[in-house]
């Protein structure tokens, strides 16, 4: 059995504790709680505290990361684009995050129970940049099915 891993990154327009990002940071706990209670949610990356904003796995220290695992593409898509509070937060992204060159989100299949690492996430984003969507790393627009268990 396989689950869907996702990573997305964003470059901050200001320090994480700045008033400019308050519209984002003040909603993190709410959005994370909604994700954890959403149908199909399995796991999410956490750093210090209850979110991953303290983690800086990329060379640019202004890049933050979000990574989670879901039971299916549909479960993640529904939370991302159909959950009203989450879409409300997404509408403010241009106030908080710089436009990103290259892949900023990647999806890939992992064996059920596997928690992806930040190194895996970087590899998937790099793969998507180099090769476009493939079964190794893909997007909502170009999806690939889970591997068939042997």
C-alpha cells in the first residue's frame, strides 16, 4: 500500500516573526489542525513547535518548507483547494512569499508508514525541475498512479 507525500516551499518576503507575515503565521496552528483532522491525512513535518517554519533545509535561509503525507492525491487536493480556511490563507500568499523560480511543489508515492525526509523532498523538487512530471515526482496537473504492490 502506498501513500502520497507532498512538499512545498516558499521564499519569505520578510522575517518569519515580522508584522508583514502575521496574516500567515497567526493562522498556522489553525491550518495545521484542520489538515490533521482532514479525511486522508497521515503525517506532517514538524520542527520546533507545532509547525515546520523553524526548519531551513535549503541554502537560502528565507525558504520555508511544508511536507505531509496523505492517503491519496484526492484527499490532498480536496484539503488544498476545497477547504475554505486553507484556500483563504492561500489567497494571501503574494503578501508573504516571493514568486519562485522552478518547482516549488512536488508529489510522490511512498510506502505506507514511511515519513519522507527533507533530503528526499529536495531530491524530488530537483527531479521535477530537471525532468518535469514523472512517476518519481509529479504535480496535481500531471498525476501518476501509485505503484502496484508486487
